[in-house]
């Protein structure tokens, strides 16, 4: 396998795991984190730390970003010390963040003027699947760019889907979030209904999980709710952020998506209760609190 120099920006719960997989695959890693101490562990393992995204990108074949918001990606790629000021023509940027598809297309156009390509490649699976390199990766890119990044992505995930041109990966990730979180809300409602009818929630999960109601989210979130384990797999604040962004895109498209709007209201209530750093299974707690108001 060909190995490359890869600049990686964003060393959080997901990004740090990705860096280790890329190093294990033989790639040379240049890393940047806003907090230098966040990079220390990876430097100890062989990565090289830089003081700005531009410096990290200067000698890289690929630049990978995995940060939180659209604004964060814009700053990392196009800001004062951004990748655009250091990367060489021919560099390919791969963004694993969950951000606006329209903003992704704008950034891709700006980078292309400097000979830099942007591939949107948001991921699904959370930290646990980042840890075992089994992420699902949704890619927006030209066919040529997709072929170039596919060997890199293969070190990080087991399901790599070329969805379409630039921005298509972000559209697919938005669809993923809509299905995922609306499903979590449905599970919360089912668990509350079972409990209020005096029926064992675990038995209900067993009864319905192999039927048409079965899903990965039921397998994951049902037991968390029934055992009241609200420790974060994926922090609820990230789903709230995603739903805010998706609602804006829905409005821009002139669509009305009622379940999306309802669940965003529940996520907002979750945030108001101070549970943003807990798991999204906390939607059950939101429901329970709302019953007390009736």
C-alpha cells in the first residue's frame, strides 16, 4: 500500500482514534489541535505537531479535518492561519465533520482556485466504531477524487459509499441524523408508554427487537433507557447542533418536515435541562418531565 503524509486537524474523541489507525497503516501524520496538550499523546506515538493548520498542511498529500461546526471547518480551511495558506496545489482535503452541504460546496469552490480539492466524508458510528475502524463513511467527491481518497478512508471505516458530487456526503449525513434521532425519540416514547403501563421495558425490547420495529438504535438506546444509563455514547449537544443546521437547510429548501421540527423541540428542551453532555437517550428524561406538567 502507498503511504502518504497526512495532516490531521481535530483530535477529539473521534479524531484521535482516526489518527492512530492512519499511523498504524504506515502514514506519516502531521497534527494540529487548538490545545497543544491534546496533541501530546499522538506526538509520543510518532506524529509531528504543528502550531497552525497552514503549517500542518504545508508538506501534506492529504489534509483531514474532524471538527464540530461549519464555522470551525471554515476557520481551519480558509481562516487566517488556515490550510489554504499552506497546502500545495494538488492537495486533497477530506472533511469528516458534520456540517452544511451548501457551505461545503462554497469552501470547495474557494479551495479549487488554489488547486486544492475538498472531499466531504462525514462519518456515522460514534467513538466506539471509530475505535475499531468500522465507521460508515458517506463521500461527496468527483469520481477521480473518490478513487484517490478511498485507500485512506479504508483505514477508518468498513462501509465507504460514494454518494455523489461535492456536498452529497453531507446531505447523506443529514439524512442519517434525521432517521437516527427521530428513531431515538420514538424509542423514548415507547419506553415511557411501557413503564406507565407497568410492563418490563427489557421484555418489551426483547419482544419487538426481532420484528419490524427492530433497529440498531433500538438495540443501543432501548437498554440505555431501561437501565437509565445516560452516559454519553454520542453527546446530545452534537445531535442538537446537527438538527439546528438541518432545520436551516430544510427551510432554505422550502420543505416542511414535521417530525424533524418536533424532535428539534425535544432536543432544545434536553439542552435547557443541562443534559447536552449526556447521551441522546436523555430524550426519555425530557418526556418524563413533560408528563409532570399535564
